C-alpha cells in the first residue's frame, strides 16, 4: 500500500462509468487501502427491466473489484449460465438485454431492498459487503436519473435501448439526463468531496458524454469539483483517435468534435489540473498544456492486471505532483 493516512491528505475519489472505468478502479483498489479509495459510479444507465432495477455501471465496478466479472465482455459475471434467458425466449419475451442466472440474484435482491424503502446507496453497501468488496463503491445519487439519447433522425431512445438493443448504431445529436435537476449527490459522494483528507479526484477513462457527464451534471457537483482543494485529473478514454472501449469516438464524430484525446481534455477543461495521455498521443501534450492542464504520457491501454496497477500508480504519482490551480508538467 502506498499511503497509510496521517497528516497528509491520503484519500482518493475515482469517478467511473462501466467497463473502461472499472479497469482503472481495479488498479487503484490494488494500490490503495479500502479507507483510501472511494469510487462513485454513474447511475444514469440504470433502468427497470422485467420488473427489476438494473444498475449496469455499479454492478460492473462491484463485480470487477470482487474479481467476479466476466473478463471478456467486461460486464456480467464469470462462469455465468443463461437458463433464465432461454426460458424467457421460449415464452416469447424480450431477450435483447442478457441477464445471466447468477447476475439475476443481484437484481432481485436490489429490487426487493429498494421496494422495502432502502436507498440505492444502502443497497449497494449491502451488496458490496456480501460480495467481499472492501473499497467504498457508491452511486452518484439515490435519485432516479435516466439518460435519453437524442437521435439525428429525430426522437430519442432510452440509454440501454440505444446501447444494447440497437448496438449504438443510430447517429446521435446529444444526450439528456432526465430528472437530473432534482437529483442530489449520494451521502457518501457529498462526504468524500468535503473530506479534508481528499488528495485527488481521478476521472477514469470512461465515456465523457454518457458515463461521466451525468455525474458532473448533478446540481452542485461541477462547482464542488472546481472548489475542492485536491487536484482533479482525468485519464483519456481515447487513444490514437480510437475509444479504448465503446462508442466514445463514434459519438465525438457525430457531435462534430475531433476524435482525439484533446476533445476529452477540452470537455473537462474547467475542472482539470492534470490529464493522462497514452504514448501514442504524446504529440498532443502541448495542445493540452496550452489549456493550462498539466500532462503525463504513459501506457494507458489496460490489457492485463499489471497494466491496470501500473496506470493507477502513474496516475496517483502524477496527482501528487499537482497543486490546485497551478499546472506543472512532470
Ligand atoms: N451489455 C451488452 O452489450 N449486452 C447485454 O446484453 C448486456 C446485459 C447486461 C446485464 C447486466 C448488466 O449489469 C450489464 C449489462 N450490459 C450489457 C452492460 C451494459 O448495460 C453497458 O455496458 C453499460 O450500461 C454501459 O456502461
């Protein structure tokens, strides 16, 4: 473990979406003790399906930290069976969203607990304890927020219909987070942002538009992140103009942005003290630094567990060189 607490700030907050963000979250969890790391996850992908509350990003982070995740697809559980889905298909029900037999237990438990009146934060804490996740994982909010994807062809799609059912094929012109104006940050999220021990905020390499923006759009959060004494850094989810995972680059094109890590840095520019670029994008360094954002260049493509740990260590060391409001290169 790198830090043991004490007089210097030693707590870190990671902001994560699903699969891409969870990879770095795992690296961070391997180098920071449970009391040093909090992971706040997007919940605007959440939806009710077949009567169950599904929270894909929370579950992906939780399963990844518990080492229960399906390593190939990123979401869902390793060694899953699909009898429920096959039976559902037989009955002529919708099967575009694949719910595995074991995964189903998580959704059933969560839905029952929410129906009993517990908050999503309370349910997530319970599930984490049961799955053996020792680091703090919590939702961005206990309020319901739902991403709507605004289509070039007109109209809108709910996020999972766009992402899973339609495989991100429709062209997009923007996103709307329903109910975001009424949402409040979850208690743990508020607490960590007010913790004098907070040493850095790390925006994981998640989709800026549909994974991180919902978190930043909760009223008060952007201002809190601007005001917090700890530096805020982001790891680019775009390397060499391609998304590490998912539709980020495609969305950039459709939103008329250059498909580049620079667009990510620009997107978060008002918050960032530091930005992590991959070796492949080393030539973009001066462009990002001209925005007043310090940079490091490292290997940010995470294939193995060693890659995740190395990137986590690089990001943490980088954050420790930064002082709020004063960008410096390392
Ligand atoms: N993603 C898919 O591409 N196809 C699926 O059938 C699917 C099912 C699924 C079930 C539970 C869960 O927690 C996640 C699931 N995901 C699936 C992942 C998913 O919805 C997305 O990766 C995220 O919403 C984007 O972060």
